[in-house]
C-alpha cells in the first residue's frame, strides 16, 4: 500500500491520477489533495477517494471548501503555505501536477522532505532544475518523470554513460502543417484543440507553439544528466512513439503506447512495479504507419528560443518560462495573437541579462522580473 498526495488534483493530470487510484484501492491510499480555486471539485474528489486533507491555494476559496467538507471528517486548509505543508507531509509518493512555476515551491517541499515525486509539473524543473536535482540528491528523493516523453525515456533507460542521444517526439500540435498566415489569425479555441492528447489549456497552447517541446528538452536535461547537444526533437504526428534512446553502439530503444496520460502516470505511481490500466490498447495494424519529420524552427520559433535558453543556462530557462506563462495567459484572454506568444518571449529574453541562480530567492526574483517585463511587452503588442 502506497500513501499518496496529489498536487493539482482538479487538473487534467490530477483527474487521470485519481481515476487510477480509484481502480486500485488495494494499492494506494490518498493523504492530501490540493487545487488552486475550485473548492467544489476538490471537495468532491476528496470525498470520493477518502483523502484525509484537502487544500486550496487561493484563500478566497477557503469558506467554500470548509462548507463543502463539513461533517465529512476531511481536514480543510487554504493558502500557499498550506499547499507546501501538504506537499511535505509524510507519504510514500507525491504526484506533482500543478501547472506553471506556481508548482515549484510545493514540489521542492516534497523533494526536500525526501518523498518520491512523480513529476508532471515540468515548469518546476525548467525554472529551477539545478536546485531541484541537487535537493533530490541531498534528500534521496526519487524524481519519477510523468511527462509522457520523459516517462518513455525512463522506461527504456539502461545506463547513462552508454547513451549517445535522447529523442523526444512531438505531435506537432494543431498547426503542424499550417502556414504563418493561418497561425497569425489562430484563435484560443483552435490552439487548444490538440490532435492527439487531451490536456489543460496552458500545456495545449504550449504544444501548439512547440514551446512545450522546448520546455521538455530543458526538463530532460535535468532529469537525465545528458549534454544539451545529446537531446533531440522529432515530429511524430501519431503520438505512438513517445521517446527514444540511441546507445553508443547504434542500438535504439523506444517506448510506444496509446496517447493517454494514465499510462505514464501508472508507470510512475507503481514504479518499480506495474499496474493494470483501462486504456485502449495500441493497434499497430489498424494504424498502418508511423510518420516522422524534422521540426520547423522557422514556423515554430519558440522551440529555438528554448534550445538557446538551455544552451545559455543560468536564469535563461526561468526567464523563458515566466515570459511564456504571461504570454500564454494573454493569448488565452484574447489580448495578443498566437504568433505574439513567441514574440513576447523573444522580447523578454532580449531585454533581460543572464544572471546565475543560486537559491530559490534568485529563482523567484528572476521569475518576477521576467513576468513584469513580459507584461509590458504584452501591453505593447496588444496596442499595436
Ligand atoms: P490543468 O490546468 O488541467 O490543471 C492544473 C492544476 O494545478 C489544477 O488542479 C489547478 O487547480 C492547479 N493550480 C493551478 N494554478 C495553481 C496555483 N497557482 N497554485 C496551486 N495550484 C494551482 O493542467 P494539466 O494539463 O493537468 O497539467 C499539469 C502539469 O502537468 C503541467 O505542468 C503540464 O505541463 C504537465 N503535463 C500535463 C500533461 C497533460 O496531459 N495534461 C502531460 C504532460 C505534462
Ligand atoms: Mg510531454
């Protein structure tokens, strides 16, 4: 029996995790669930899985949560500090599925405690990968990748020193074959309509710009300890092959699976064992073919920006991530166009100096400064 807490329990990854937990009551017992503002959904989920504790990050949602849990015996709490405390409570594994840099502090709290972390929250590694991996090494916490591509690599990993190259696949998103003119006029509804995966709004937009694959290269750098030039991206529209490792002898191992996050979540949750999942099985004969192509960094400049940030290191990935979060929110709110997302990120990177990040305070300062800069570029572009 593993005791489990889920950070971001009301999101797409959080709900997939709860689905697996409900199907395996003899294997998992839920301690804490957290969410940002949706008290009603959080209380429902906490009651359904028998959690001991439910926490909303937004203090404004506290009265609603308390009312919804009255008489259930489930403890309710609110605020960012309470989310971090829940993350640091004693359990066997924490599923980190908060979206954005907001997930960094709670995820780091779990890592520092020495708890195994099943990590979906890629932005935590993008902003503060060096701090996270150092904290994991110090506490002995295992970082188990949930992001499907990284989970694929984790499944086929043999020995790091024999790896020549790691390739992450990308579906190419809804605009894989679109021309720049089409992308210029793309609406939020079109951008979040992912061809192969069903995900939260932010990561869906990141998939449409290919920033998601850029963030994942940075994530892979921290998870797998390879050089940036050993990391590669391959467009693969069917999302069947999720990740490949080429070894020094020329052999390539790949992981294949249906495009359903319950597969990588199940792997990380049950690791080193495996559990059953209800996902639709791969039918390669019905599929008939698998296609691969080079990524186009001219139509998708966000990928090149992320690759440059990874190569430059220091605060650059953190600045890239913060500017991207601001730009994606502005795009989803209808304030800027689709192509402005990478534009705002490029402007912000160009305007900010590269400074080293030694502590969590340095990360917070770089993140805040980049958000302020990006917000001013959003205003400029919204007025243009
Ligand atoms: P989502 O938007 O569906 O859910 C986000 C969750 O985080 C919600 O529970 C929300 O309440 C919580 N949250 C948001 N802001 C918060 C804040 N400021 N403080 C505390 N909690 C907050 O997102 P998602 O699609 O489930 O993605 C979650 C993470 O997993 C992201 O980092 C994403 O990149 C990664 N990921 C998702 C998928 C997927 O299939 N959805 C695949 C790979 C990786
Ligand atoms: Mg992914």
